[in-house]
């Protein structure tokens, strides 16, 4: 078990928390993490691209010239792919790029991502994060007090509109709920901030 300091919003140590080795102390599996990142990015693709085939392009119903005797190549339609204004051959059509990943691999990838953040000293645990009003300046002060790096991911156990709306205008900062936490966001940030309650919930699910 690894002990880590629990800080308050002013950056002062208030207590310590023991991290579960099964979640925060495993040997990171790069293959599992890579697969989950590819999966996340694939699921973000809309797949709404579409081109018109020769059957869908308007016109081209009449044979442009007779089959034989003109000296030109035989043609059946002016909307064949080789023609200007013709249809597109093998063009993209609407499709789903998403794919499913084995449950054990998803779990391994999440634990690997969390463990890599602990190993690289990119994890900060805070006692609680809350604001009385929506104030971006206050959240900037909190991040400065916690000595965060450029990209920050703040993970909350429960939704707090004041915190969400205060963080959303800070460049490089993002707030997310613990039940929507994903491998891509963990690896994409420089500093991962977890509330004490978020750590408990993660350990309940992944331990």
C-alpha cells in the first residue's frame, strides 16, 4: 500500500490516504492502454461522411453515343466514375467506427493509467473541492496552490455545477465525474486531481 498526502484547496496537507496497490500500484500495461485510447477516439468519430455513387448522381440516363462505329470508347452513361460529374467509386458511406473492448482489458487499462500517474507523480488527492459561486479566478487560485502543470483533469465524486462552470473557461483544464472517467483523459492530462471520495469510489469498482 502506498500513502499519499491529502491536500485542501489551499495546498496544505490535512491528512494522508492509503492507496490500494491493486488499483494504483500495478505494472502499467501499455498495450491495454493503447487499445482503450484507440477505442475512445474511434467512438468519437461521427461517421456521417457520404459520397454519391453513379446510381445516386442526377442525370446520365441516356447512352452518350452509339456502341460501335464512332472510334471512341464505348460508354453507357455520363455518370460513370471516370466522367466529370460522375459518381464516386468506393467512396465513404455513413458507418460506425466504434468497437467493443473486453471488460477485463478495460479494467486493466484503467488501473494501468491510474498507476502510471502515481508512478510519474502526476496524481494529487484533495480533501474536497467546492465553491459558493461560479468563479473562474477562484479555481485558478486552487490550481496554482496545488502546483498543477499545464493540462489538469479534476475528478469529482458528485456533480457540482459551481465547480464545473468555474473550470470550463480555464485553458487546459477539464472537470469530469468519477463514473465517466476514461483512460484517454487520464493519459492526456499532466496533473490528475482526485477528490478523496473519488478515490474511494475508484477503489470500490476496480480493486
